[in-house]
């Protein structure tokens, strides 16, 4: 979705009408509006998608910052609760027109950060509350081994080895070697996206006979589905806008993180990092800092906090710990470097020159560790404290 990447002068009128100037495919700017009340409701003090509507009738202090909508929402007991929803997950700019997307149930389209833990499939699944929930499903309860081939039902774990998960476009393959009736190990695979769906933020199994895609075609590109898609969707001007922000290795790695996570959460995270935050740090604050070491620490702390806050607003309780574990188990410095050099290059061409070094990889690890622990690194807070008097008094 990520409408903020190609929109400007974003605001909310009357508490529910999203307004923006959106760029068209021809490069012109077009005024567009979207009535959020038609898609978002208030469910006992929390934003809710589709099943309820008209949140503005029971909310106050509605505002938008970047792509995040904030409000105080009334609970059933009459009290008010703060709420936030990242509209970049839901709203797209389609040739100059704001449009609201649907959740859908397709495994790839509505989930992210998928990984295989033994015979358990784990993922972050988008729920009707607008947040991503950590969910899992035991594949051994739903698939069997019949003469070296996967079939629904039964059990396969005792006759399987070398299990791995491979995501290709809109397909999520479970690869394995299964014993056939002759006792021979046979290489086989099954597309999990046929029978495993996302039902309101939870992975469920529904037996089906063949390939289906009730949500329509899914655009794919690059390392993980949903990664560079948000960049390629609007062609040349998106490439130029991204290139302006890619002069920081840390920001580049943040975009790599979005590609690795994939899906809507990855796209929204990366789009958030392409907002003026990187430029703001470099041009407005850094000019007052004379100490190069402190300057680097403050840039890392500022972008790290922004990345942390962006993810926190999209994650349900417990999902942050899962995302941190997903990063720890799935990614290494060589892999991140390859993504930066190969996949981002495919999208941005000669506009990108950044690489992923050890320091930048450690920055990502700090962000993921912070999500797991629910607290920012101590050195980030210390850097912000040191810079506070500098920004108030000017250069020392």
C-alpha cells in the first residue's frame, strides 16, 4: 500500500476524511480524498477494520502523523483509550487516487516474516484490528506422507527429513525428503498457501483441492514477495524519491529489513524510513553537532527509535518478540549484504551505491533486540540526552 511514499500535504478533515496530493503515473499531482469511516471502526477503544465502521463518531483528538492515524477512542464503559493505526498498511495511491485495501486471507498477501520451526509454520498475520499478530500452526497435524508425497490429513513427521520453507511469488513451498513405500527417500514439496489461510490474524488449515487465490493477482519482485513491490509499483519517480533518502547506510539497511520481512508490514516499515526523517537528522540536527562520534550515535538513535516506534504501532502484544526472534534466526550479515547489492540494485539501478557493513547490521540487530525486550538500547537514550542541550543552545 504505502501511500505516503507518493503523496504530500497529508491531513485528516472532520476527523475521518483523509486528504492528500497524490502523484500520478505521469508525474502530476492530484488532489484526492478518502472517507476512512467507510472502512475503519471503533471496537471497544481500538481501531477495527471492515467488520465495524464509523470510528469518528466515538473518537476525539483525531490526527495523522506521517502515515499513522491517532485518536482517543471511546470504550464501552465510556472511558477513552489512545489508538493508532498505520494507514500505509491499508491505503494505496493508485495513479493519483487514494484507495483502501482489504485484508484477504491469502498466506502471502496478509502475512509476513514466515519461518519454519521444525514442523511448525510461524508468521505475523494481519488482523481486523489493523495489527500484526504472531501466529503458528503445526503442519504435522494437517499433512500426511502418502508414498513419498504430501497429502492433507494424518502425520508425516516420522517419515520426513530436510524440511525447509521456500517462498516463490504467491506460493509458499514446504520442501522435504519423504520415505516412500519402498523405503526410498523422495524429494517432494507442497504449496502451503493452498490450504493454510490467515483468519483474522490466525493461521488456520482448510482442506482444498487445488490452487486458489480469492484475493486476486499478487505482484511479486525481488527476494521476498511484497518487498520491492512497493517501490516498483510507481516506476521512475518512486526510484528517484528513494534515491534521495539512500545516502545513509542505516536507512538503506532499514529498507533491506522491509524487504526481508516482506508483505504489508515490510512495505510500511520501509516506506516510513523513506520519509524525511533521514534528511531531517542530517540537515537540521547534525549541523549543530561538532563531535563526529556523537553525530553518528545520534543519527543511529533517531532512525532506530523511528523504526522501533513504526513497528511497535503495527504489532499486537507479543508480536515484537516474534519479529526479533525471526530476524535472529533468519538473517546474517552476508545475506543482508546480498539483498542490498542484488535486490535493491534491481529496483533502483545505478541510484544506489550503499552497502551493508557490520556496524549497520548491528544497528538492525539492536532494533530487533529492542522489539524483543520492549525497551530501547541504553546508548540511544544517552545519545539523545547529550544532543538535547546542543540543539537548544546551538553549536558548542
